[in-house]
C-alpha cells in the first residue's frame, strides 16, 4: 500500500486507487473488541461454575451414602432430589451472567466517553449503529451462549464425578446415565435462556441508552428516576401501576413462560414449558419494541452528541 | 479538486456561536496550520469536517458530505484528537488487529515495521506504556493508514518537547507525500511553522487570515528600526508594534522589503508574532486576506 514517492501534480484527480477496497468485518471485530475489554463476560460464569464443582465435590466426599442410595433407586422423587445440585448450578451461572450483563451495559457506552477513547473509536470507519449493535450483542447473544455452554459442561463434569464415586464404591453407574435427563435439562435450559433474554431485552436496551446518555454514575440514572416515578405515583395518585409494570418486567417471563411456579429449580419437566403463551404475550412484544427504541435512541445519541 | 470546501458554515451551541458563516477552501496536498485562540471554533470546525457534529451551510470533504457520508469518509480520513486517547486496557497487538480488521486502508506490515524501530512490545498493555511510547504507537497506526486527509487536533498536548518534535518530524518525513492533506491545530505554533505550506487564523468562528507560507513570507515583514528612523517607519502604517528590550518592533503588511531594510533590521515574522498582531489588536485590522 506504500504510496509512490514521486510527486503528482496538485489537484489531479487520483485515479490510481483501486475502486474495490479489501472487505472488512467491522461488526465481527467490534464484538471481539468488547470481549477483549470485558473478559468478565466469560470469566465470571467460569468462576461460578468452578465454585459449583468444588461444592459438588465436597458434597460427594461428605455424603457418598446419599448418592449411593439414590443411585440405586432411580424413581421420580429421588431423581428430583438428585437433580437439585444440577439445577442450582444452572441457576447460579445464569444469575451471575445477569449481573455481568447489567454492569456490562451500564459501562458499555459510558466508559468510552469518560476515558475519551471515543475519539479514537470514531476515527475509524465503524458506524455508530455497528458499535451500538456490537455492544447489545454481548448481553443478547454472547452471554446466553456462554451460559449455555458453561452450564452444560459443568453438569457433565458433575455427572462424571458422581459416576466416578459410584465406580470407586463398586457400584454400576449405568443406572444414573440411563435415567439421567441430560437432554431434557439442556432443552429446558435453552428455553429458559431464550425467554429470559428476550424478556430482559428492553432492560439491556435501557441500560445501554442510559450508559450512553449519563455523564457519570449511569447506575443511578438507570434506577433512581424509575424509583422516583413510582414514589410520585404512589404518593400523588395512591396507585402503583408503575411498580406493577416494573415487577412484571422483572418476573413476567416466569408466569408467561412456565405452566406452574418453579421455585429456584430450573425446570425439570418440559411439560411445564409454555412457549405458545410466552410468544403470544403482548408483554414480550411490547418489550421488544421498547428494546429496539432504546437501542435506536442510543445510536442517535452516540451520533449526535459532540464527542469528548 | 479541493480537499475541503466550506461555504457559510454555521454551528451554534445554544446561544454560543461557534462557527459564524465560515468560508474555507483547502487544496489537496497542503499542510495547513489552523491557528486560533481558545474558543475560536477550531475544534468545532474540525469536528464538522470529520462528520462528528451536524452543522448548517455547505461543507464538502473529499467530495463527500461529512455528516451524511461519515462512515464512507472515515475510510479516507484519519484523525488524531490527542495522542493519549488510545484505550489503556488494550494490548498493542489487539489495537493493531482491531484497526486492521475494521480499516480497509490499514497496512499492518507498515505499522509492524514502524513499531520494530521502537521499544514497544506487542504484548504490552497501552496503560503500561510511557506517554512517549503511546505517541509512537498512535503514529504507527496513523502512518499505516493510507488516508487522503489527516486531521490533527492538538495531537501533542501534554507531551514534552522531544516527543512533539519527533511526532511532527516523523509525519513530515515518512508520511507526507504531497498528495495527502494534513490539517494541524496546536498552541505550539512556533514548532510547526517550518512544516506548514499554509496557515489560517480562525477567530470568533470565522477565518480571518488565509495564506500560503510563500505568500506569508512575501507579505509580512518585521522591522526593528534604528531609533532615529522610528517615526519614519511608523509613518508607513505598521499593523502592529511591540517593544522588546526597549526597542520597537514594527510589523508590516505588503510594504516593500527594500524600503524597510533601509530603516533597520528586517526579518520574516513568526506565525506567533503575526497571530498576536492580528488577534491582539482585533481581527478587523487589515489582516483579512
């Protein structure tokens, strides 16, 4: 690409440049850039998974007789008891990913303005739309995929550890594998992650928007005004519609996505899943519309606001 | 083709008018120094040229409307707002990978060979580098981008003299090839005077002086008249007079150099001297090109 050193006459149109520039992948590199900056996206769930496995090993070591007893009785109530650590593992990793997602979004469009690196990012041919979408990609796609992969692997490791304990004690682990609902749990996990992410999309969108708007402390700007609205409504009108709306946004995926309440446990029976009702609920679609609006506003803000 | 052309460019922030119907034309292959006091509209003008802010009026950069075609323009334009704004958390190798991934005109081999001449390690985090090294890294990136227009907005702010000099020398020797256009704003005017081909003064959102350096040198003369010829010199209508060590130095615009040489010692003023003359006495006086 080195330019010819010979001097061309000034003002002459430059015809020597090739019309087709090499293709670039701004979106792909923008997402990679996010993962370089925010390694917590995969490290934090990995740490939680590690902690879960450590806890499981302690459980196996201290209570081998329980495992052994249950393994010899593969009937429904015992199986459900046996599944509990696996469900807790999944719930812990999902919860960790939610926290990571929230803090990621709050910083995503704020840090670049606070440390003025936005001037560097904007000097490159990457549009504001690409930038904002690559940042939304992390909580909406990357985190659920990371959580799914880490959870499935963690559960497999737990299963193998459990089998090893059985073998060491001279028992056949075949029962545990033939009766184990691995596939059912994975499908349930996938469903859970999908509806959770879709349901929370407007929350991530809102956090990204506030992140791009607030000069500092986006966490306060993202939460306190909502709290203020709730207070005004409660005191001024003695109603609590806004509170109900916020609570519905936080919990609604449970009532829309599952047939009966699932306390703490991540679905152990696919019969509980109600995808029809979930995808037919106005709450989902209104939320997605809001998410698109928030992201659109975030793009607009990044474009129109004077950098630096 | 003009690299940048502006007509009636306006921009205000609330009640503050940053660009007040500014007209401007920058030809290709020039190195333009854009000089102005704080708040004169320098950065606003550059932000408009780079498509970072919306504006009123006509503005064309490399044949494009910078606001509407910003993403396209950024493939042809490179800018450094301040060499210190590279992300501190990033590793040197990551920055190069990223720029190479998103910029079609970035030549990785060129950046690598430039960095090989420095102490910078690919595995270092930018936050661990010294300020001078960050400057070298930023330079390596800029110089590996085959841009038609390079905009430098106070690029060397906070750097010591050695790195400032190295920055400009490298740009001029290794980068500028008479086809590219470079625009620089800086408060250290004296450091860049030697490299400029053109100079513009901006004040209150307008261009108050627009001159090539050849024209500048032909037009402006500073004289230190011998005391007995001072009154005679003053009669020729200097645009500015200052006292240094008790002797008057008079700055003339378009007055015959031979005639002035008869009155005392003559020299070409520095841009800084003219800047003080034009800005200090109010831009309305005579300096408008």
